[in-house]
């Protein structure tokens, strides 16, 4: 009998956690895959501008090349290994946390902010002194909340138009959960439609929401929309957050979801009536996705996901450095220029 096949992902070693000798502080980017992450250059731009001898190190081994199929495998250290390392690291200043660890890491931290609790996920670890004991605490928060909020409110023609109007979430993962919190707390949405190919993922969101918010009348209700005809009849959303990968729909569930999205977005015949905005969180490998194209054709103002990335990263930098990042002259523009330059390079390569 042949031996069972063992995948590369199962046999590869974990990425070693290094502490650079030539740096005064080190942040990490924890998760995988990280091949397209803009986080390290974003944070390096901040550190350089502030005169800090710090760096951010991505922790994700890569096996294989872009020419192989399946694509390159990646693996980050286990949570237990990672937490033990940063707790004993005198140079540790903070960490970005991405998939697949955003939820699983939460029980390992000393405390969580309200952002992390309500979003149901942690994307940032920062240090805080315990007010009682003075000991160092490793605290989890969710700066994606700040990123989504700022991307929408700073780029909308009139953010007040969000208030008292419906909103729409496309997807069923961590971005969707975070967007629910943002739409309720800061946008003042009247109701929140949810569209996703996987009904079980939406059911999980709804159940988690009931556990966190048992009073259904205290929050904007979540409404799972499953039929394109229903979407066409509903009151149009003022804000949309899309958090799904950019690939063409193939299965029956994916095709139905795309039809629902199209019904919400409209087309060229309704474009002149549209006053809403859509935040397309998928920005790699290229920022202008199929959803962005459909939204633009329907008259929506498209906000690229790189905007959310920038603002969540700036809040991370604030937590780690203790500096007023936003009001440091020229710093926000430097970060925006860095991200724009990298995205332009990627777009140029994709067109070759």
C-alpha cells in the first residue's frame, strides 16, 4: 500500500523569529500569506520619518516559486511559539496580526480593547503598563475599524449621508465583522445588508452578533440578502464594504451572489442616480477589481482598499510609537505616496 501523501504545507518548518541586532525596536507582521503585504514598507516610512531605528519583519516562510502550482506555500510560527518569543523580546514594540490568526490569538493576550471584542478579531498587538501592577501587558485591538471608518468618511462626498441609510457588506470573514461594527458605531446605518456565497458564514456572523448584542432593537439589524430580485426592491445602500477575493464567480452560489451584487450596484442606466460609495478592500495583486469595475459602471464612487490599509497602519504606528502620527507634518502624505508608488509598480507589472 502506498504511503499517504503529505503536503508541503504540513512538512515545512516554521519561520524563525529573528531579533535584529542593528535595530532598537522591532515590530512583526504575523500571519500568512504575506507575499503582497504593504505593511512593512508603510511602517518603515513612518519609522524613517520619525527618526526611529525600528523595522517591521514579516513572519511567513515561502516554499516554491510563482511558477509552481499550487502557488507558494507559506507558514508562520505557532501562536504559542510566537507569544513566548515576543514576551521575552526586549526590542518588541508591537505586531500586526493577519489571517489565519486574527481570532485564534485573542485568548493568548492579556487584554482586548472594545474594538477587538466588537469586531470579533484582533489585527494589532500593542504594549501597555498595567495600572495596578506596572507590569507590561500585551493588548489586542482592531485598527481595521479605524481603517474602514477613515477610508469611508474621508473619501465620501458627504459622510452625513450615511446616517439613517442602509449599508451593504459583501463577504463573510473578518472584514465583514469589522464593517458591521463600523457601520453601527460611526456611520449610523439604519440597517445592514449582508451578501455572501456561503450561507453558513453569514449564519455564524448573525449568531455571533446575537451573542454580543442580545437586544435586537439596540443595533441596526443585519439582513441576509439571498435573492437578486429582493436586492432590486430594497432601499439602496449609501455605503458598501466589499471584502472578497478578486476572482470570477463559477459555482451556483458564487453566480447568485454576483447577481445580487449587480442588483444593488445597478448599471449604466442607473449611474446618474447613484450617490453612494463602495470601499473595495481587495487591493492585491491589483487594486481595480471586478467588483470595482461593476460599481464604477453603476455610478458608485470607488474607494480603494489601500486607503483602509493606510489608516489602520497609521493607528498601529500611533499605538506602538506613542506619537501623534496624523498631525506630524507631511507624514500621512509620505505614507500615501509610498503605498501609491508600490501599487503603481504592481499595476505596471500586471500589464506587461
